[in-house]
């Protein structure tokens, strides 16, 4: 909501997506000062690897009376990460959508809390240059069309770290200066699926990322010299057991992250196209997701019909783009999800994967629903299972249009 809109609509209560960090702590005070409204804070644990409970004390110190701190790790993986991975979604050929897929869940809870507390607005700390503002707000509008949205970074003039620090000092907002001094130079976002890095030397696409930047994985050069073998069981396209042990969705991803990180798996350095129009260079670590994708494609190769698999692959870029751009709650994504989920009915079985110095290789797969027929595929005597002479007519029929075009003078050379 812009300042112009503010003159037309009085905001009484707003739900803020609150991390407890400097930016959102300032936003609490800024909302009170500029909108004269009550603030509700919402802090989600989606596996970012940092303790979220301290946000409660910070919110209380800021005078917040309604404080929501929630562990959403299982819901995040079960209802958002796993459905996305059933599609094998990759944005622009490389990015596994780690940040993108977390935003619809946060939007959903912001709106649910707004409904529970009678708030008429939500607020977030996303900047006006990035994708997250779009993702948060598209989701919010889809779930509550009349909600007001306050995005301080699009309104205030606090456009530097110095100005933020001065605002905090002027308004008595406590800052952990010791922690600030140890702050990473990168803009980072983490959840159970990935951690991302932007800014600092990464703003020049020619600069190689510093090795001490990476937090979840060792470099492939420093990974163990012996490979790690694992077996992942899939049911309807979702990984449900690791080395014979049933695991919850969040525990599965957390465990695969550890195994992948130990073997130097999941590092990525890309320049991507943001929805708002600019190119952005980012580095990502997605060790567990990289393993899950390889395993899922392996079990699909055994169990999916050829045309179903190819149709699914042809639709994947659009599906990935919808998630990247913030359209998780759109009817087209939901329609595609139903088709994707239907395709996973027989995607059941086990894959054996080798993790070695940054690579994931499928070295075995089995399924009771396998469409692989050894009797037909064999190079040995197939006992009449396949008549090779049939291939002659098949080839001639498929060549018919090519032969006609050539006969009519449409030369290729």
C-alpha cells in the first residue's frame, strides 16, 4: 500500500512477517509511527537453522502483545517442497527454487493470522527490487482479496545501512552490536530446502565465490575420497524412507542435507532473471534437494509411461516459472499440480544413489510398478518377445512425410 492509499484507508492492525533482525525490528516502530496501528508479529521456523524463540523477547520489548512463533518445518516440506519436487521443477535449467517455494506458506499464515486477530493489513520486509515482494503479495491477494499490504522498503527513505542504524538509535531500538560486527557480508536466506547468498563480491558475475562463504557443504575437492551409498524409497513420488528407515518429510530433507553437504553436493552459482525485470547473480546450496531430484527422476524413469514422462517434462518449465514468479496460489498452478499428482500414482520403488565429491549418480533402481521388461529389452535371445522385422514398417511409415516432401523438391541440403 502506498502513502497515497494510506490517506484513504485507516489501518488499525497489521500482521508483520518478523524475523527479529534489524530490518523487521525497525519496521515494527516504523509501522506504529507512520500508521498509528497495532502490530502483530509472525515468526516462522521453516528450517533456517537459527533459533526463532529469541524473536519473542525482542517483540515483547517492542511492546507487541500478539506474538506468533510457529514451527512449520513439516508443513513446509510435506505441502510445498514435496509437491514441487514431484514435477522435477527447475527454473532456467539450474535453480531448485529454494526461496520461491517458502513464500506461499508464509503468505498463507500471514493471512490466516490476520483473519484470527482481526487485522486489516499485512506487512513484510522484502525490498522493492526483488522477487519476494511479488511472491508474498500475490499469495496474500489470492487468499484475501481485500487485504491491505504495507511494504516499508517501497515507502520509507531508509535506503542504507547507516540510515537504518540511525533510525534504530533515534528510536531506542536495541541492536546487538557484537552480532552486527560478525554479520556476513552477504544477503542470505535459508530454509530447510536451501540457503542463498547475494551481494558483496557476488554483485560482479566475474568474481568467484569465496570458499568460506559456503555454510552447508564442503567443497567437492575436500569431500571424502570414498563414495557414500544410500537407498531412498519413494511412494507416489515422495521420498518416505532412507536406508530402510521411515522418516517424516522434514527429517528426510534434513538428513539428506547433511549427507549431501558432507559429500560436497548441491552448490550452484547462477545469473537468473528476476520477475521484476533485472538479472541477478546468486549462489545456492541445495544438497538434499539435489539428491531428491536425482532419485525422483530415476524412479520415474522406471515407472512412468514414455508419453506421460515427456508431457510432464514439457510442462515443467512453465510450472517452475509459476512458482518462481509467485503464482503458487493461482488456478493454473493448481490445475497443473492435479495432473502432476495423478502422474505419480505408480511412482513407487527404491533407488540406490552414489554420493561422491559433488556428484549424485543413480546406480540402481527397482519397483513393483516397473515398466521395464528385461525379456523385451535384452540384447540376448528374447524368445520371440519382440519381432525386429516389425521395425521396418514402423520406420517407413514415420518417414512417409519426409519422403513426400523430398519428392516435391523440398531439399534439406
